[in-house]
């Protein structure tokens, strides 16, 4: 089940335009810069990290998230942020327009709640619980953990699109990306 759920989660995240990496100490990891904008009188940056570990024994998906926002200077313009919580999920939308001294406008709009929502909905569809954890370590593979071997006839999943790869495949048959033998 692990390989199927990992593939489904990575596919759901890619559908949101989120870059996904498989098998880097956890089942699915996301490290991306959502915003890096600078204007004549200031700047703003939003970095995001998520780790997803699928625990077959507990039938639970462990999700860790971290958003780092930095900014400096002053700006002319507006920004808004709205958030609400539904159960254990925090939905957060960030939107802003800033103007530089030369009149250039910088607009940004992010829905940071769409990522955990996609993970939680995918886990639920596969009969798993999803637990958001505060400690990064709880979403990493435990010491001595061996990732679940891929399904019969497959040796892993494409690191680009999450599709199952046939044994010995040099390229993904779905997206054409080169394979990375030994990784799932």
C-alpha cells in the first residue's frame, strides 16, 4: 500500500504545481520558494518545506510543514492574509500587491492550505489517517526503517510524475523523465 499511496500523494501535489522529491529520508518531500520579490524599498520571501511519511503499520500519514517568511524595508501597497481552521487543517491564503518607487507593481497570491489539504484527502481516500506533526523527525523514516519494496513487477516510482516504473526502465513511460535506479 505504501508505494501506491506515496505515488497518489506525489501526483496530487504535482497537480498543484508543487515540486516533489521521493525517497530523501522520507517518502515525499517538498522544498520550494513560493515568493522571492524585491522592490526599490523592500523585499519579501516565502520558503516552504513539507515532509510526508506513510506508515503502513499504523495506517497513518505523518505530515510536517514549515513556512518561513522574511521581509525587510517598507512598501507602498497592500497585503492581506486570511486563515481559518477546519479540524486539524489550517487553511491560509496570502495575497499582496506592492509598488516600487519606480511604479512597478509586484503581485503575489498563495494558498498555503492547499498542500496539506491534498495530502489529507489522498490519505483518507486510501483509508489512512493523516496526522500533522510539529517535529520534523516524526515525518522522517525512523532509524533502521527500510522503505517498502515496490509492487510486484515494478522497481520504483518516477521521481518526476510518481508513476510506477517497470524493472530496468531507463525512462518513465508516462512523462519520459530519466529514471534513477534504486529509488522509489
